[in-house]
């Protein structure tokens, strides 16, 4: 049973004759009769009574017509809206905590202005969990700190940030502009956990200088480290944006590491086999629009 057969059947019913239906459909009369015959054979029942060379819709045909009208209405509705289906599908985004705090809200606001009818689901968690969800197709794209080495994934930088050391205003280094890397390790360090993007940046620089950090505190929560630094328990190394409010209020002092730039990048990560819908491409474009030197995925 095809949509075409049902449409021809409905037209015959509306016109009250095969001749009238053929004229409306720009078909020959034998062609319309053949379609009706095929439909009756497929259903195993007669839909029209042929009396005195005229066709009359019987009771079985009337029941089929009711169902046919509903089916064709749904089909026409689907046909009209099929090009908007992508816009109605949920865009699933996974993001790390730092990106969700500072970069994602603004990008999401601009996206909703462009695609107000597209629902968005956001999951905020650590980078390893976000990438795991990406491989399981539980999200469409991931926003994480740092690049990935997985050959099955496309990774493109959309922004960058610098890390600095921060200490309490009462710390002896509060009025120092910068310090040497070796001297930093002499202080009680308040650091993110190993494997986090922030810790990886610091550990990579230390490795290049044949040094290793032995933190006094380790936490998965950057705000815990900021509070500890405010209380003078040690020095923390974090992205500048995380501590800018505390610095502006005089609760923390920023210290640069002499001759070294601690820098990390935020990346958009998409599985290479993932189909990019229109809304998905638009969201990626919004994230990249402030960096003209970075090409789209």
C-alpha cells in the first residue's frame, strides 16, 4: 500500500467517478482503474460496487476512506515540515565546568537567537566523561579544555586562556610581580587533580624543566582552591578568568611565572563520523566567530 494509491483512491471518492479522478489527476481512465484494482487486490476486498457502469463506494470503502484521509493529512503535514525537522531536533552539548561557566552561556544565547525553536540539552562534567559520552553518541559535540589525540575525533580550538599563580594579599609574595618556576615549587601548592586540563598545562611545563609538583592540596573543584588561597593556605595555579573577581576585590593577588607562559586552549570536539546538522554547524560557527584564523570543523 503506497501513498500514491491512497491518494488516487481518495480522489476517485471525491470525484465520484474514475473519469473525474483521471481528469483531475491528469491520468488515463484505465490507469486509474488499474490502481484501484491493485489496491483492492492488496487489501483482499472490494471497495466499490460497480452497478450499471457506475462505481459506488461501499461500506468497506467508506471505512478505508476515513483512515486514508487521516493518513494523507499526516503525510502532507510531514511533507511540509520535513525541512524543519533538523531545527526541531535536540542539540546535545557536553562541556567542561570552566567552559560552561565562562564561554558557553554567551554562545548559547546567540545560538537561541538564531534557532529559537531548537531545544538544547547541556551536560556539564569533566573532560574524560564528556569524551566518553561523545563516543557513545550521547552528545553531538563536546567543549573541553585542551586538545585530544584520538584519531576518531575532530578537535578545533575556539578560544584560549592563560594560567597564573594566585596568593592571599597577606602572602609575602603579594607585592611581587613575578617569580621563578623553581621558587613556585617551594610554596605549599593548591592544585587541580592530575588529568585535568589545568593541571596538565602546569605539569607539561614542569616536565620540560625537569621539575615536578608535590601539591599541598589537590581538588577537582577550582573554587575550593580559590578559597584556600584566600585564607593563605598556599598558592594556587588556575585560569585567570576563574579568579578575576577575587583579584578585582583584592581577595587574591596575581603572580606571573617569570619567562614562562602557561596557556591552554578550549576545543570543540566532534566525532569524525557524526553528521553535522544545520543547527550544529551554526553553534560551532558562533563559537568560532571571534577567531577568524581558525577554520570551521
